[in-house]
C-alpha cells in the first residue's frame, strides 16, 4: 500500500488526489494470484473534511480588500481635481510623498476592520478558526492593504476622471479573482497565467493568509510573501509620488 500526504486546504486538489484510491494497480505490479491488490491511500491535512468554506473564507479577505482598497484610492487624486480642491493642495507645503501617505493612512484602518469582520463572521458562521499567529496575520494584512492602496494611488495619478479610475480598478479586480488561486488552483493554470498571477498582490496575500489561518505557518514560511508585498507597496508609493505634480494641467 502506498500513501499520499496531501495539503487538503484546497478541496479541489484533495478531491482529485482522493480519486487515486480507485486507480487500478494490478497491471503495474506482478503479484501472485491470491496476493492482495496494492492500493493508494490519501491522507488529507488541514482540511480532512474537505469543507469548501475553509478555503473560501481566507480568500474572500484578499478579494474584498482588493476591490475596496484599490477603488478607494484610485479616485483619491482625481476627486480632488473634480471637486476643485487641487488649488488648495497646490498652495500647501505638503510634498507629493506626504500627500500619498496621507491618502492611504485612513484606509489602512478601514481595511483592517473589513478583514477582521470577514474572519470573525467566518469563525461564527462557518467555524473557520485561525490556526496561526494573530500578530503575523495582522502584519500580513497591513502589508497587503498598503500594497493595494498604493496601486490605487498609481491609477489615480493616471486617470483623468473618476470613471476612468473605476475602469482601471476593474482591470485589476477581474484577474485577481480568476488568476490568484481564489477560484482555480494555481498549479492547474497555464504557465503564462502563472506569470501574470505572480504580479498580483492578492496572489501572494492568499498564500500568506491561507498559510497562517489554515496551516499555522511561521515567519520563515511566509517571509517571502511579506517581503514581496512590502516591496510592492513601497514601489507603488514611489511611483505615485513621482507621477503627481502640484499643478492644474
């Protein structure tokens, strides 16, 4: 008898590997007629009941934060121009980097509240508890929220109207839902789709939050994802600050 040890956090992968139990192995082994037929056994860890909500609830945190955080800041600078407040910003001594930071700081708290509500409701309604460190989860969520907000700020410096900013947001939300591993397993996607998936902040965040919530992942395991999100957030803030000019044209 052979045994497969499987990360069952994703029910799709677990169900596919459990089908190996019915795999005919008699032709692969030469055995006496009365000998027992070899079989495969599958051991599912982290989600042995194959509950879909165990995989979906942490994923919802990433998808909902992507939708809201990018949308909030993508219209931030454009809204100032449309409401006639850009003249006041130009006359202030605030530097572009300080303005960008001021735009994202309030939304950091809003994002943390959103994530806490989703995880809390997931625990109460679906029984999805957090297996890992709350501090690691907090810092991971904070970095992802900052990365999403910085991406929205870049869009805000490019768009001319709030409608354009919303359209740019959609071009991020759709790939985030389809290619991040939320709906389909990352390993089952074509290689070009995996390349595009790795450019999205939500892909790295889903690996991080599922590792902490479902597998009690430690800092060593999620450090690459946290460093990537931190780098993305800093790069986004730098790009938005460089593109913003304190002028009306």
